[in-house]
C-alpha cells in the first residue's frame, strides 16, 4: 500500500536516496533534513513500505510557489504518483499561493508532458542552465 506523508525525520533518508537515484546533481540528505526546519518549504513523500516511491519538494514566498523537485522511482512511474503528489501540494496551498514556477531540463519530455498536463505552460528559457550534462532549462508557470 502506497501512502502519501509529509516529509519528516521518518522518511527524509528514503526521499534523499530516491533523489540520488533520479538526478545527477541531487540535493543531499543533509539539505533535505535542513529543509524540514524551513517554514517556507512544503514536501510530501509517497512511501511504499520502507522505501520512497516518490516525493515532491516545493517552497513559497508570499503567494508564489516554486516546485523544486519531483521524483518517482523508475519502477513506479506512469501510475499517477507524481500527479497525486502535486495535487496534495496544490490542496495545501489553496487560498495561499496563486502561481507556481518551475524549471526543467529541455530534454526531459516525461516531466514537461506531466507539467503541461497539470496546467503549466512555458514562460521562459535559460540556455546552459544545468550542469552534468550541460543543458538548457525550460521555465514553466501555472496559475493556481
Ligand atoms: C517526471 C516524473 C516525476 C513523472 O512521474 P510519474 O509518477 O511517472 O507521473 P504520472 O504517472 O503521475 O504521470 C502523469 C502524466 O504525466 C505525463 N507523463 C508522465 N511520464 C511520461 C512519459 N514518460 N512520457 C510521456 N508523458 C508522461 C502523462 O501525461 C501522464 O499521464 P498518463 O499516464 O495518464 O498518460 C518521473 O518520470 C520521474 O521521476 N523522472 C525522473 C526525475 C525527473 O525528471 N523529475 C522532474 C524534474 S524535477
């Protein structure tokens, strides 16, 4: 049974492990652990037993939300977990945030397709934004 929980001391190590498996320059477990103390950050983990099947990390300033990280374990993809994680954040920020911004590698078609399906549209482009490998970022935004 998968269950979505707030990111906490209980699941932060599992989430960081998933980040390490999904990204070439992931945030470390220490960074995620420090984020637990950040009142401006919002993060949920989808737990599958002892492991994280997915997680989302956002932060906000006033009414502007930023989606920093969204990751789902390779063998758990295309089951709606990313969509569910986003909906969980969205419900939490209803009445508080009016817009969400994010950046994504331009070759990351699964993520870009996902974000479009969630109502995001491109609002910018930054050449050579990412390293390892160097790549442009597509900037996207959604009105909430
Ligand atoms: C992008 C990612 C988070 C999607 O997670 P997911 O749980 O598989 O996504 P969902 O099952 O919720 O998909 C929802 C919709 O997104 C789109 N989508 C997701 N993966 C897709 C793919 N590989 N190709 C095309 N569309 C895709 C589809 O519209 C999908 O709806 P559908 O399955 O009904 O067609 C996952 O592929 C991932 O973790 N990738 C590696 C990390 C990453 O790139 N994160 C994003 C950058 S921060």
